């Protein structure tokens, strides 16, 4: 069955490995009969800074409150056109792929700015005017799939469970769990390519082949089993119950037992 996939990517160089991954993704998904929507943030000259210019019709011109102004702009249809368009893409998508190079252990600033501006109050948080009721497994994007596709310059062993940089899935937990799962998306394990600065042509060919295989299972692969806020594991919607994940703290406590460790 044909699906809609939104690819949001951040790299200023059209010949970069990141851009090549995007081209491969578009071709592979379209060959499967899917519709691909693209947000090339550098190509769009995306405004990365979240500031008062995002609210041309202020609820309170005397003091800037991001939550209040975001709620006002979203609920009254007074968001900037670029933000509203990206929200429409998210709502239309069955799956979302964030494609980016790992810069200083996270996403490029322009992609973080996309999140800060597009994930408005009333949209990605504060859904239905219910505060924190709809989050972590519930929300406006519930039922959609999401995946990070990341290019890292360092070798894979640096991101191994005892690697000096820390495990990649733990480094990316604020994105997978805190940005994508928060408004309800089912998040797939990250697709990572390592040692990108030293890849040969043969290495790139192999990486693209592996990427195609992941994409072919985009709508079949099991997501990371993050614990749902409203699934019973968090009785007060804030802290895990005492009989859940006994002896576990930190990121791993929020993954269901039996799952592969972060």
C-alpha cells in the first residue's frame, strides 16, 4: 500500500554523503510506490532561530512568552507560513525520516531550529489543551513512524557500549524519545553510518545498499519499545512505578524489559 514519507534533512553541501542518502531514500521509496515529501532545510534557507519574529501577531506585545505566543499563534491560525507548511507535511506523513550528520553529538542547529519552531504548543505539546496528558506515546503524531539516519565521522567503536563517545542511541535519546516519541510517533532504531570521513567508493556503495534494505522495511520493522506515559508504567504520569524496571535508572529504564539495550 502506498504511503507518504517526509524526509527532513540538514546538510549545506549537495554532494555530501547525507545528500546522497537522501537521494537514495527518495529513489528507493518511490520505487516502492510511496510518495516522498522533502524538507531540505539549507536549500529552503530555513530560519533556525526561534524568536519573536515567529509571532507577528502577539498576544502580549509587552513580554515574550514562547509557550503563550506559540499557543496563541497555533490556535488562531496566525503562525508564519513556513511553520504551518511543515506541520501540514507532518500531519500528512505516514513516516518521518530525519537525515543529518552528527555534529557535536547531536543534530545540526538548523534541524533543532526546525523542531523548536514547528513543534508548536497545541500541536506537538499541550495537545488538545490538556497539558501533559497526551505525550510519550500519545499525541497529534500518534500512529506515524519515525527514524533517524545519521552520518558520524568517528569510527563505530567510539560509539559502542563502552566507547569513548558513549553509545549512539543514548546520545540520540533526547531526539528519539524526547522529540519524536513525545508527540506519539513510533520510533525505529537509528540507522547509522560511521567513519564517513574515510569511506572509499566501495564503502559508500555498501552503505547505500544497507540503507536501501532498511528503507524496504520502513513500515514493517519493530519500533523501539519506549514505555508509554499512559500505559500504566507511570502512575502519576511523571515517575516509573516502583515495581517497574527495578534497579534500572536513566535512559534504559524507559525501554521495556527484554528490548535490546541502548
